């Protein structure tokens, strides 16, 4: 039996390829065709998404952790022809070729929700295929330690298929399992946890390639990585749901992706890229993206193509007349021993406007945190308030839910204790 191959991945393992073709015929029986949209509300994401891709249809993946109003908002904007949630029935399907072209929209990611209700974006096949090529192939089975409702982990899974490998799909992160994997797509908090585990227990680690996105690692965390995993390659990428990959770090320098144009206007990074999204869906209608677009990141770009990212403008704290980029402070604190992750936010203050507040996940030493802040940050950027929690609220991709944390700090409902 010969099956059609999903255009967005190319090579697909036989069992998954058969399931994708089965999904395509099931969707076709529901009236789904080229240019349509579906919503996937199922833990079995890849067959449905690749089946829709065969038909030239686009998929939005529902995050089961969304509140009801978020879910409804996404469905209102995506306007899918159908919502699929059932398991697939075994069946045969053959097509000489898949429908659509490189400009066909195949995926409808949502923003992470860290700043409010998710927005629905439109992404073409070519925008992700070019992103895969920019990152390059990675070998072996690749651990994908998070839900495919996160575009970060879905990107990792499809990139693995594009590379000719098999994604090892897991719903959650396990440092022990990561130690046995050959390659992994992850976020900084996961890498920090793995390095802490290796520091604590020692022993072998099979990892040879680590692809990290979602936030800046910071130099001290990179140094720990190379000390503990000297034979492994660390690939960091900077990007957004709107733009895919903007810059990649292999070694010391974060460099602009070829064919991506960058412009800094009043400190804010603007992007023109063939890897970028097509626009936002609003009530089922595409609002096209402009030639240049921004997500509000503060950055510098050198003539050489080196990119320095200072953080998101919306997360900047105004304290005593000083502007404090939260991500800059977080990069410093995240490298301290015992810190799994950290969010820096502003706590309202009658005189200063806001007090720089660090909410730390893990079991760190306050003394070491303060030493790190003094060594790397000017006085105005050093946290004055320190809180510790066992678990930060997170988005589906594993990133801290910044807006939820800030809201709970304001309301004094965050589950955290003073760090002493």
C-alpha cells in the first residue's frame, strides 16, 4: 500500500503515515477540503494534523488547560469546519499527491497566553519548512517533552519528522528520561532542571543534541551545560509564534537567520521574514500581517548580524523612574544553583511605582541570589522583594505564565513565601 506524504514533513514513519492518511479520509467524509480549518481536541494530535495537511486544510490544536472562555475565544476566531476528538478507525487511503502548495495555511498556532487571551495565527507550509531548514537536521530519536498544543513542542515534533527521525512524544518533562535520549527539544527551565540533576547525581547522560527555545538561557547556564555535557551540542534559537526563528546561537553568538531582515526602531525589533506568519484570524477572517511586524521585543542588531535581545517591552518594570527589563534580571538569577526557574515582576509600591520582585521556583540560597544580582546588575535592577514557590504557573509550552503571576502578585493570591 502506497500512501500520500504530508507536504509539511516529507518523510514520515510508516505507522504514523498510515494514521495520517486514515485521518485524511475521515476528515474528507466530514466535508473538510482544501482551504478549510479544523480544531484538534485530542491527545492524538499528529495524525489529525498531518491528515488535514494532506487535504490542504489547517489545524488549531486545543490546549486542554485553557479556561472555557479562552477555548471559546480561539474557536470563535478560528471558525473550524469541525472539531475532532475521537480516536482514528483503521482504514486505507491513497492519494497521488497532497492538495495545496507551499503557500497553503496548514497550522493555526495561538500565542502562549502569557499576556492574556490567545490570538490565532495563520502559518503556511513554506514558513515552517524554511524554519526547519534554518535550524538544520538533527539525528536520532528526539525527545519532545511537552504537549503538542504548544507550538514549541509541535515545531520540535515536525522538525524531527522533517529531519527523518522519530519524535518521542511525552506529555511532561522528566530529567531521568532526558538523560537517556539522544536529542531533545526543550525550554530553559527544563535544561536548568536537567543540569541540576546531573550536578547532584553525576552518572552518564546520552544527550548529544539539545535544542532550546522559549527564553534566553544566560551565559552562566551555558557554561554549566558545557561543563556537565562537554560532548553535547547546544543549539539555541530566538523567535516568536509570529516569526518562527529570528536568530540562532551555535557557540558564542546569537546570529540572525539568513534571509530574515531586522530593523530596530526606538529600541524595538521589527522583522521582515519569509518564515513569518500570514496574519491573525479574527472571527474566521484573516487579518493579513504587514511586510514588517513586531511582538515588542527590545533588541540590538549589529552589522555582523549578531542579535542581542533585552526582553519584551511589555514586561519592563518601572521602578523609581528606572526601566527594568524583567528578562535581563531573570537571565542572571536563572543561573544560580538551586533555581529551577524565575519570573521577575513588579509589585505595586506607593512611592516607587513598583518594586522589582523575583518569584523563584526551586530551593535556592537567598545569599547566592543577592550575590549574583550584585555582580551582574546595577542597583536599580536588583530585586528588593524575594519570593519562593514550589511551582510557577505555566503555559502549555512550559514557559512561566507571566501575566497570571503578575496578576496574582497584585491580588496577593500567588502561592509563594518570602525567601529568607
